[in-house]
């Protein structure tokens, strides 16, 4: 899995997860538990747009964190868990904020360009959303992972490629709904050998 781009939203997500303290512009705190936004990173701290190779041996880790406020000092809300859903992206129906993904230098602060997600697959198979370890039905494609239950809360999930999907390039929209209430968030996962 590699990072596709670092955008302004990515900087916000990365800052929330890595800089919740002095001098970062973000602060840890708790309000009423309701959140105004969701930021995403993967297991390596890369943010916003995610890439996974079809038929990959390991699923992609996606972490969500809730925050309150906007501007220079939003507050990270600790302990928020989310229920998760996934769907295929349809670039003919979804807005560019969902159907476009950024590509560019991993060292730059701005993407070098944007690409449109490939067409939605003709056959829509179930999208595996997984959790590490037990607690649910074991995944046959990814040993050591279990299928996330419909209303099972988690702050981190894993997305695998769709088994037996004939389409070799597609995008998935992963949606996180906070169990405490507040704003939902979503991130586009690009499944392709050549994004």
C-alpha cells in the first residue's frame, strides 16, 4: 500500500492523529462526545486517499478519528468508535469529492494531479470490511481477520479487495458513522495495480 497524495485534508487528518498536543494547533479534549468531522489515516499514518492492489495478500488498515470545531484549533475527541459501511464508487453519479482521487509526490504538500475513479464494476460483489483478530466470522481470504458485524463499532478497520471481482480496477467508498452522534465521514479506497 502506498500513499497517493497529501492534500490539505490529509494534513488535517495527519495532524489530528500525530499532533494532539503542544504547538500542533490541535488539542485533545472532550465535548459532549458528538463530533463535527472525521479524519482518516492508514496504519502508516498516510491520510485521505488510499490504495490497495487487487488480490493483495494483506488488507488495507483504515483508522478514523473524530474531532470538534474547525479552523486552526479543532479538538480531537478521544475514544470515539464508528460503525462502518462500504459501497462501490460510480464516477458517473458520485461528485468529484468522492469520485476523484489525488496523485502526486509523497513529499509535497499538494497533489500534482487528480484522477477519476474507474467505472463501477458490472457485478457488485460484497465488499469485505474486516477487523483484526476474532469477534466475528473468520475471513477465508485474510487469515487472522474477521468480518465486521453490521453494527459492530470500531475505530480501525481493514478493507480487503473483493474476492473473484472480474474488474481489476475500481474504487470503494468507506463510510464511518460515529456511535456518539455527529457528522459522518468517508474516504475513497482505490483498488488498482496502476493508480
